[in-house]
């Protein structure tokens, strides 16, 4: 949990200095694109300072450091995620983990509110996949700058130019490759560094277990050495230049263009280049907009917001761990801060639990860092914490759910506990709760981004609120925003239902996009809006 931010080499002081040397990012990718492998490779090339919670979940590469819930232990996966802190070139890099696979959930999206940039990791053979596109949509909505990494270039895949076209067409971003592969996918020899014109040749190490040596050569040497592979790379790079695909810092920061790198994470190829891009190009934490229309400057007194809650070891005591991103000032262990939502004080302590290997608790954190706060049962996802000067950050958005199920108490006599539990889970953002007059309060609809959220809800209803529940999946997979005037006509349609969020907003649920199209054909005037973020 503890974030060791003490720089052992040359301790610079002051919040502005510490903020300027911080980069916080998340990887957006589809399962199997190589996120865990890349994380591992980054940790090999940069010095890991601390690990908050669990980062690596597979292949037994490293043991899981947080097994908080029984369920989590049983399944060997992490339900909620945390962050990994690395030191590279005197820069503190926070990699905030985005849960994927079976644990893909609203938390995955919320992580994107805690970072200043994202790395879009793409499998060279598969291109842009579904989960990547969903996460991209949230990044785009938030205006987060994106660096693209084309991974697995050591394996047969698509052509590099074709991948660039796909990025342009499907994301609207202008790809501006910083490196260009020498050798087709499956024959990865190195990259042409388009900024220097030089050839960076990769040399494989056994199993990719250690840092792969890179040799930098002049173009003439590269041409002699690699022949046609070099010529092709140089020609394609010129084509890109002619098309204006050159890095532009302003459009990158504005989320209009995306620098592209080619890599093979499993061999540690291209990993240095990514770290360099993070340090040289990715933005440091900046002022954060507040609900009052102003912004919290990084030098202002301490502030942070909670982007994730995790149940503690001892569910009987409702222990909660809150992960908060520092937005301004210095976080000092033991400091008493105010929760903007309740106006109540919150005494901070780092988690005392020992995580992983030898790791000392460190006492300070700066903007961009993630802190794990224990005994946080009074906090909720989206809460703002501050010291001295009050501030409140806008609430985290709720995201478009794709899984729906009715929930009801197994024991009708426990309706009071049931209602309290559902309200609590809703307030915490564990699941979304949708209601309608037709369904009544006994069996509201739970809505989630990932089915894991249902399991967490079910588990907590039984273990914590003493109200075991039954879930019945509904055949919907899509929710669109609508308004009261259309509700009646939509409800009259087969396989369509209109439900109300706590906020009063109405969502029309459909079994799939095909049904949306047919309903729109019948009722061209009915307004249905996509729901990336509210
Ligand atoms: P994640 O689901 O995105 O975390 O993906 P993993 O990191 O677990 O990788 C999925 C699979 O792809 C594993 O078998 C990796 O060894 C493999 N993989 C990851 N990166 C590369 C790469 O650069 N080249 C090749 N050939 N395989 C890779």
C-alpha cells in the first residue's frame, strides 16, 4: 500500500518539483495483448519503488500481493486494482492497473480518472479489439493523451501501415510513429528511430528474462546490415513523413494525435523507448478542475480523490481500503483530512499489512501518486479529501452497463437488510441499481460493466448485510439514455424496457444493437443517446 516516494539518489524538495517529475498512466488493452508482460518488462527496466495492491495476476510471475476477499483467493484474481511505482531517469512513474479479463468492471474505467495519460497496447496480429475500444472511448471523453504501443511484433501479424490506418479509422486519432519496425511482424530486428533517423537494433536474451541489449547504428550501417528490411522501413517512414504523421506535442496532449511505438514486451524490445516517451512526452499531473468551476493547483494544500474502494480482510468489521489519487499538495502519513461529501474528518494511516517483499512504509506522497488508506469505511468512490482549503472534485461518472440482472432477497423477511445493503452498494459504486414502477422495489435491476460486479454484490449482501440474494440475469446487453416522453412507446416494444437510475435519468435497455436499429426504424423521432459516461 505504501508509496515510497523518498528519492534515495537526489532528494528534490517542493511540491512543484516533485509533481514535475511524476507521470501517472494506465494501460488500456484487450485481454492477452500483453499488459502483464509489459508491466513486468517495465519493472525490469525501471526500478520498482513500491507496489500498491496487486499488479501481476498470471503465470505465477510474481505472487499476488493482495488477496483481500475470499472470492478473490478462490479465483486467484484481483477484483480491484492498485498501482505500481517505478523510478526511471529520476522520474517517478505510477502505473495504475486496469483490471481486465473476468474482473473487467466499472473500476477499470474509474482508474482512467486517476491517471494523466494512457498507453494503448495493441496486439500486432489482432489490431484494435473490443475492450481497448471501450477504454479508448473513456480516455477520449476525458481528453487523456494516448501513447500507442504495437506489441508482439516478434510474431507474425499485420502490416505496420495497415495498423496505422486502422488506428486512424477506428479512433480518429492521428498516429505519429516515433519508431518504425525494421523487419515485418515475425521478423523483428529493431526499429528506425524516426526522430534521430538511427537504427536501434535489438538483441534477444534468453527468454527475455533480462534487459535486452540495444545497439544504435547509423543509417548507412543499418542499410548494409539489414538490407531490404532497412530500405522498406526507411521508405515507409518517408511515406509517413509525407503524410504529416510526425509527432506534435500539442496535438498529443490534446488527445488528437498518438505517438506510436513498436515492441515485443515478452522479449523486452522497445520497453526503454516507452519509458523514455513517458518521461519526455507524457504530461505530469496538472491542476484539477473542481465542481465550483475553479481548479486545484498542484501546489495547493493536500487534496485527493478516491477512485477505488476495496473490501478489507475482515468483512465482519466492514474494513475498507480506499485508493486515492493525490491531486495537490503533500500527503503525509497520519494527517487528518476532511471528506468533502460528509464534511467529517478522516484520519489517514497507511495500510499496516505487509505486502510482498521487503517494503517500507513511506511517509509522503505527491500529486499523481496513489495512496491506500485503511479504515476507510466512511469513504466512497468519488469522494474528495482535502486539507485546510476546501475543494470538491466532480463526481466520477457512471459508465454504460452491459450486464443486467434482477436481484431479490432470498428470505423475504430480510427485506429491510436487503434494502439497506442495496442502497449501500449503490452508493459505493459497486453496482448500478435501476428501478421501475413495473418491477417495484422488491426486485430492482442491477446493472454492471462486468459480471464480476454482480458476484461482489452478491457476496457482500450475504456476508455483510446478512441478506443473501438471488440474481436472475436479464437478456439485455445495451443501455441508451432516453427521456420520459418516449418511455411509453419504448416500453410497448418487445424486448425493450425503460428503467430509472437513482439520479432520475432514464435508460432504455435493449438485447443488442440490432434491436436498437429496428426500434429506431419504427420510431425515428425517439431520442436514444449513447452513454459513454454520464
Ligand atoms: P494480458 O492479458 O494483456 O495481461 O497479456 P499477457 O501479458 O498475459 O500476455 C498474453 C500472452 O501473450 C502471454 O502468453 C504472453 O507471453 C504473450 N505475449 C505478451 N507479449 C508478447 C510479445 O511481445 N510477443 C509474443 N510473442 N508474445 C507475447
